């Protein structure tokens, strides 16, 4: 077996299935570029047949990305596979990932097909895909809960038809590490042509074991591809976390004995970009990328780290992109210093015009807060990227009054379809009053299902990053806004969410 572990990132496909995490084409392309800088081997760009929006996103990524393989998911039918091939036509290296459920429960209740029908459709879909592209991945959905005899039959046929990668998903997060690893090993031992394909694992985190199961699939089962997402993003409890798998294999090379192509210095930038784009905040104690991942509060620990870092740190913070010097820029910093810092953080803006606009916004922010941190710059660039997209609603200005014993009042100016609109309202607090003032004009009727505030850096001068999740007519969207004034950040986040509701782009969920 090869000692190379392939990292297959599905943030843009499976990660996007988190309620409210749906991304625009521009957002997907921005994250894909960051994944390419990270040197991810395979980027699953989306599910091309699910919507015109996803088709265009996959096509745009396929035409842009040069170093990574670009992949599109498809159900096991000719229409989906043809649509995927069409979207991937401009890719330097492309892959079609086709799937069909194989567990008795899914075949009977969801597909309403017999095992023989599923077997034939799996064979035909791989054959059809193999005639369109050289690189075909096949996944038996809910593979871990499938009958092993039937699974062997289906996978053997898929490899015979030309599947180059076989992925065995733990679709519902039911597996435990040792048993999952042995399950993969048993399949590989029993299937005569198993050595003709690379074996892959795709584990969900419902019982909190996605990373452990994936690593067991690699170490015990002999898999050489792991399917994962940045920050473990994904529906329900999420997916296997890319940063955790990568750093586990890198840090414990003595045990795994595997090599990786990943440039780990770009992990943190990818984590922040995904978090700020989707509005899914990274918990402070999250391994590798959490704010406390390299913090030491215990006096004994602090003393040990000061004397020798490896007493309590098994990996270096800078290896995953944390800056040793968090304070980077101030109001006297010039354009070149700003541009250089963007490059150091792995941020690439599309044009000089975008750099100029971002720098102007940076100078404006520097007038309002004396210390500018990496997190501030990433939030600023993220906001600029959002505002560059076509939006129906825009923020102009806000004035609010709040004092003890008096009901808070807000007056806001927004743009609606290019026209300035003024609105005002009372509320239970300044945030409530501001959002009610917006809603007074918009009248979206949306229900707010989440409101959260996160300090971008660690001081009272910090920018606040607000996430608002709205639900309306079955659609769930996240809006994100940042500003030193938390009320303004809240208004921006609310408007951002309303813009997403305004978009009619649909997403069709498909889990592999």
C-alpha cells in the first residue's frame, strides 16, 4: 500500500448541507482557492445536478483550480452524471463521485428498490461515468450499516466497471473505531479486485467519533483517502474534521507512518474563512483551530511552556498558521504592509481594485480602534467580499438611543433595491430596536432561530462578529456582520441574512 494519505475535502458539498451554511458561487470559489493553497488533494466542489447555482459553482471552481482534483457528487443516474461531467469539463483534473444507498433500511424505505436493482444501477452508473472521465469514485451510501456480502458484491462490480476510488461511508455516525477499521479491512480482504482501487473513509460525527473512526479506517482498514471538512462542518453533528486528521497524522507520524501534501500553515486561514463565510463559529476549545487551542491557564503548565514548549505543546502554533505576534498593523501602516500581511495570512483578493477598497476600509477601521489584529483583517476582507456581491439590501447608517429606565429607540438608513430608506422603531434593547426598524420596512416575516455574538479579538476594543440565522418558508440562512459597534454588526448580519433569503437559489440535499 502507498504511504501517501489523500485528503478529500467536502466542505463545499457535505459541509454546505448544514442548515444555513449554503454558499454563493463567489463564496465557494473563494474557499476553493484557500483549499488549493492548503494543498488539499481533492476538492468536492458541490453537487452539480442539484441546482443551476451549484452547477455554476462547480463549473467556476473547475475552471479556476489547477493544483487540486475538482470533484462533483452525483446520484447513480445518467442525468446527474452527465451534469457533473458538463460542470467539470474545464478542470485540469476532474473526478465524478457517484453514490447509491446499499443498506437494507435505505434500499427499502428511501429508494424502494430491490438489492438486485441497486446492484445493476451501481454498475451502470460507474460504467457511464467512466466513459466521461478517467477518475471515478463510488460510494455505497450508509455502507457501514449494509450487509457485508451484498456490499462486497456491489463494490467488486463497481471496481470492475472502472471505479478508481471506493468510499465506505459511515453516513449516520454509527460506527466505533475498531469495528469500523475491521469492517474496511474485511471488505478489502474479501473482494478479489480490491487492490485495483484506492479505499476511502467518510465518517459523520453523531457520536463524536468521526476523526477516530476515520483514522481507524486508515490504520486498521488500509484506507488511503480521508473525506473531511474544515472545522468539521456538516449536517447534524458534522463531519470528520480536516485539521484534526491532518495534525494527528503529522504529529504522530511515528505511529501512522504516512505522508501528506497539506501545507499546514494555511489551516487557520481556511478555518476562519469557512467560519466567517457560513456563520458557524468555532468553539474556543476546538482542537487545532480554537482560540484556546494553544492557551495555557494553569500556572504549572505556563511555567513548563516558558522553560520548554514541548512540555505541554505537541505541535507548534505557527505550524497551523497562528501568528506569534498577533498585533500586526495600526493606523500608520501603509498599503504595502497591509498587502504583505494579507499574503502572509494566505488571503488572495481578485484584483488591485479589491485590495484598494479593503485597504481604505482598513484605514477607516484603524481610526476607530488602535490595534488591528489578524482576525480584524480577515473579518474586514470577508465583509468586503460579501459587499462586492449583488445585494438587495445594504447598510448605510444607524443611530440608537438607550438609557436606564427608558425604552431603547433606533433610527436606521438602509438601501433597498438601490434606494435609500429610513426607518425607526422601539425595542427591548438597542439590537432589538435596530432589527425591528429594518423589519418594519422589509416585512420579511422571517423567524430568527439564532443570534450569537463573538469577539473577533480579545479586548473591549475588539470588533464584534454577529451571526443571525433566519428561517422562512422552509429556507434557513445565516447572516454574518462585523463592526466595533455590536449594534451595527447586528444590523449588518440581519441584512446579510435577508439578502440570502432574497436569493431564490435552491439547494437539494444529497448525503454520501
